C-alpha cells in the first residue's frame, strides 16, 4: 500500500512539473510571437518613412517644392530608426524559436538604414548640405563608452549631425561587411566622420573637433570653445 501511494505521488509531481513547464513554454512562445509581430510593425513603419522621404526628394528635384525641411525629416527618421534597432536586437537575443526570423528583421533594419545613408548623400547633391554624417560601427563590448560619447555629441549638434549605427558583428548582412571593407576598418569601435576614420575608442574632444571641421554654416559655441565632457 505504501509503495502504491509513493508511486502515485511521484506521478502527480511529474504531471504538475510537466504542466508548469509546458505552460512556461506556451507563454514564452506567445510573447515571442508578439515581439516578432512588433518588430515587423517597426520595420514596416520605417520602410514607409523611407518611401515617403524618397518621394519628397523627387518632389523637390522636380522643382515643385523647396529643400526646406527635407534634412530635418531625414534626421528625425534616422534618429527613430536608431532607437528602434535596440528593441529588435533585444527581441532577437530572447528568441526561443524564431531567431532566424528576427535575424531577417535585423537585416531589413540595417538595409533600411543604409538606404537612408545613401539618400542623405543624394539630398546633399540637390540641396545645401546642412549636416555632418557619422557612421558608428560597434561590437559586443559592454564596457565600451563610444556610443555614450556619440549620444552626447548628438545632444550638442542635434539635427546637424546624422549618426548611422551598425553592428560590426552582424555577419548575416553582407552590406555591413562591404562598408567595413570600404573604410578599411578592422578594429572596434570605429567611427567615420564624413570620410575620416577613427578606429578604437575615440575621445569626445577628438570627434567634436572633426565634426566641427566638417560642419557647414555657423558653428555652435562648443566648436569655438572646444568644450566637451572629460
């Protein structure tokens, strides 16, 4: 009798454990599906923004409209795109079953960002250049502060600096490899200010000086004083 009761308890414990484990998997899959749908929505929004900006550029080129505001729209779209990639990358790291789909979403994001980069060059040719382009290639070093420095410089210059951020370790997208090869970059983090390449950690003072050197129009006070964070 005691052996039968003991076996029943073990069976009940096994069934409860299996139920809890299965429930956890189902809940995890539910949230992962929701995150995947959200990442798709993010990419769709950015594609629509990109298409809208391309049409606005064509409208300007046709001579019907002026350049005024085109650069500001470009800057807002790039800034929003950069913020959203963190969300997509976080989803990809937490993926249980759909890691390949999240990788495709990341590829789509980076390709959209590169399209914005190329479009910014086309706008420069048609309109008066209003900004400095900065490319940032980061890695997985959590101790690196280069991104924080660029965020600080962005607060100084606002829309007059466009920052395009790329994951140097994301080997699934060949265009990132092509960008790295075109600038002969092999050490990270790396920053490209217009055509000047900085490899390894670069100080705020050095980057500010390079940005100021390439800045069109009137210079902000920080360019005249050289004041930066320590």
